C-alpha cells in the first residue's frame, strides 16, 4: 500500500579478525599541509589519497576496537574502550557510549564532500578519550568530520554538550559549550555554527556555539531521532519533523508535518545513505516513513513484512533497504514498497538473541553486521541482493560503522 502528501553465488569468505595486524596500511602520497578545515577537509599529518579508504570499524562486547580495510581486507586492532551500550558514527569517528560517558575513536579515514567532487584522506587512527556524562547518551553528528560541531545529550544529568569537530580532527576533545538542563532523554543537534536543544517539555530551542540561546523556539512533541542530509538537520517529532539549515548567517527551522491521514505514530530514528536528501524510519513494524528533505514531503509505505530497521539509498533506482525481523535483507522500491530482491535470513540468530545487527547503505554496496553469527556481510543490493563478500570475525561485532565515507 502506498500513500503520498535472492541470495546468489559469489560468496568469498575471509577469516580476518582472528589475526590482527599491527598498523593501518597507508598510501604513499605526500603529506597534506595543515589547512583550514573549511577548505578541502585536510588536516596536518593526513595523506590525501586517490580513492575512498572504506572500512568497517567494529567494537566487540569487551570494548576491543578493530578496523577491516575493505580495499585490501587487512585487519587492524585499534585498541580498547570501555564496554559500550550504544554507538554513533559520522563516517570517521565512533562515539561509543558507556557507563563513564562517551568515548571517541578516530578511525583515521574520511571523505570530504565538495558537492561536485570529493577528497579522500588517511591518517593515524587514535583513541581520543572520553566526554564525561551521566546516564544514556544520545549523539548527533553532521556530514563533516573536520568542521562544525557534534552534539551529545546525557539523559541522567540533562547536560547538553556541543563538541568542536575541527578540534577532534586534530586529536583534541574540546567542548564548545555544556548547558545544564532538566534530566531527560533529549537531543543536541548541530546545525552549522548553531545547535538545537530539547528541554524535556516538547520545545526545541536554538543556541549559538557559545551556549547562549538565540531563538527560534519550535514546538516538537516527543522529539526523537536526528540525522543530517545535504539539505539540513532533521529532528523527528510525534507530529512530523523539523528541518533546520543555515541561510547566510541565519538559522532557519521549518516544520514538515505528517500527512493528515497518517497513523498516530512517530519515527524514533532515521537512516540513509550518508548525505542524501531522503531519509527513512519506522513508525511501526510495517509502517515505513520516507522524508524527502529537498521536497519537504513524506511518503508512507506499508512494509511487506515486519521490519527491524530501514534505510534509504536514495539512488537513481529508488532503492530502499530493510532488515526484516526474520533476519532477511529486503531490497524495496521506495515508490511502491514492493520487494525487488531479498536474501535468506542472514542474522536470525542475532535478532533472536537481542544482538542488534547494523545495516549500512553505501553508494554501491550494503553492509550488515551479524554479531551472534560473528560475520560481516557485503551485499550488492542492485544485483539481486547478491552476497558479494562474507567476513568472519573472531569476536562479536557488537557495533559496526562504515568509515572512510
């Protein structure tokens, strides 16, 4: 129903995580000079390379951080963090929330988006340290790993923290502000030189980078879920979404309500191929909601099976990727919700054990972690959901991120 406002051959197994290399393989290029991060994403000590340095960076239940290089299939152990409860990434950093706060891992690989072309970099990976905080942490990032801010909201204390992302790129954890609020499971969403903060009462307020409220204030009942697209930053509300962007030096916040006939439900999180304008979320096991931030319009779809996760590819063929609750990956038509291809149940054991798999959409491939099965899958979703590569892991990849993008 649409309302608007096969597993194949070619599996190549590699047992990679059993033997961990000592250092990341680097490309033989000249060192990039120290430059302003608003230029081309370069920082001192980084190498600019000819292609994206894509990898899968994982954290296991004990806190061991490992990096699988998707180009040469080498594996590097980056170090250890405290056991994490959740993890968020911007494509370079891993923000791992633990009992002591948020620990930050720099994978050392990233892409700088210049709209009509890209720059690719590799530097030494680092464990940067911890941002102290009480209670569950919710992290909101942008699409830049060398400029702007990264928001952290601590539910236990209510503290709202905005980190300087450019400082992170130099190996320094620097808080632009820490604002005290009433304890609640809130959000701190960076937008250019501003940030949008929840207050626990259904209102979102704009702050500048020094931590001073600047307006505007916008109602947002039950705010949950944020993501940044090429158009702006999205915050989910029970009645739709807010879309924020900077026009010149002014912060603009727009409201995008759900269609009048939408069921009374809310999206608690969004996902997409990084930077693309369309995002996807679930308001129920079969209630898919797509938000086109460029058109400011929702598309509501009914899934063909109960789902655990959905992400928008937003490519020329309108692909939508979904993880079914039985462990299959479904390739859906984002215009109709019909099934274009599907895999066998790849992560049934993980879902049954409550070990949440990670589904990542890339320009050419999808990546799926299978914690209980101790596997990582690379899936060619445009080629009948073909399993392109399968990587075995020595420990459970409890959290996984595609880095270098």
